[in-house]
C-alpha cells in the first residue's frame, strides 16, 4: 500500500471505537485519527489521570472530536469485567487491542498470571469475549489486535504459559505476541464458522518510538539501559505517528481480510503499511484451539456468543 497514510482513513462518522492503552504512543495516535474522521472513541486506559488527560488532548487537537475515557486494567480481570459491563453503547464498530507491556522483570497480574502473558494476551482475550455480543450485533465490526515482529523469537509453550519453569523476559514477550496472533487466527476461524462478518485482524508497528521500550529499565532503576533505549528510539525507530499506520490500516481499510497481519512494508521495520510475514506456528489450527481453551479456563470468559 505505497503512500498510504492517516489521510486515507475512511470516514468513521457514526462509528464507535474502543482503543486500549490509548493514553500515549500508538494507541493515542490511533484514537486521535479515528476521532478526526468522526468516530466516537473510548480511550480505555489503566491510569485515570493519564487517560482523562489524553481524551482532553484529543479534543484539543481535533476540534469537534468525541473522545472519552474509561478505566481498563488488563492486569485485573475484575476490572476488565467492570469495563465490559459498563460499556454504554449498543454498537461497537472497532475494538483495537493495543495496550501492552514489554520485557518486564518477572511479575504477576492481580489474578496471578505472568505479567506479559496476562496483560498482552489474557486481558485482551477476556475483553474481546465480554464485548463479543455487541461486536456481533454491529454490522462490519472489526477486532484489531496488536502483535509484534518479535513474535518470531518464540512460540508459546502450552505446558508453561505463565513461564513458571524459567523466565526470560524477551522470550516471555515474544510468546505473548505469538499468543496475540494465535488468538486472532482462532477468533477469525470461529467467526467464520459462526457466519459473522466481524473481521479479526492483527497488526504491528515495526520499530516505533514509544514509552514501551523504556518502561522495564525505568522500573528497575537502570538509568544507563533506559538511556540506551532512548538513543535507539531517536536513531533507529520511526515515530509513533508512522508506527500507528499499520494499526489504522488494519482498522479501517476496506480490503483487510480476516486473520491478516499488517505491518511496515520495509523489512517489517518501517515504512507504509503492507502485508507482514508471520511465523508458521501462528497459523496452526490445533495450537490456536489449545490456546483458546486454556485462555477460557484461565480467564473464565467462554465466548458464549460464538457458541450454538
């Protein structure tokens, strides 16, 4: 899609979008550009202070935009359920599962899951399932889940989803991003069986400069490593504005297919959106079914709307 940019986003008037992790970085850009094209955008963020400030900033940057904050903590399934139960609209045209954490020191979510797997995959799995009834009731709805080119570093281990045997932060991150793609694959398959026109697709930003890279060093007080991440962002990364383009394409372009994976066209790193390579294990039906079953068991969210 040479030359495709945010100006090509189609008219979103009358549509409702939920963007997780929209207080900064890629999520903020996606929320702002959807609002610029007329969508009502819900910025689903963990921090109320940062989330409300981001919603206000969208309205400041885009006069006439409709943007609102709603609290969502993907590391706490009770809060995920509260968010879904309080969702106030009778339609949901676009769910962008964008929020995530990267290469953190070992930790667990409120529910006891390894943080990266719990936030990046299980939280979004639960959120999508709880919002499935309204998604299915909305003609032409989409679910876009943000993965990473780094998924290629590791397949999931179905016998150690929470990395309890041995924790290696980058392997755990890669596994969570593989889980994002397997989730998209299996969701797309189940939607097709159900006869739904909801499109489940995935996207990744390549190497984009956001605050994600510096979060772990900052948590550990490793100032030198944090500074190296900052330099890498300045020298090698593309901007969050450009990194968000594959997400916006997957969310709005008319030719996006179920289970597609969109990323930067130049070496999966930078440039205009295009079809992205993905590891063969992310297209494995049996693996997708196993991960789905495990995710239902761990979260207690059973996607009843796709059954029967």
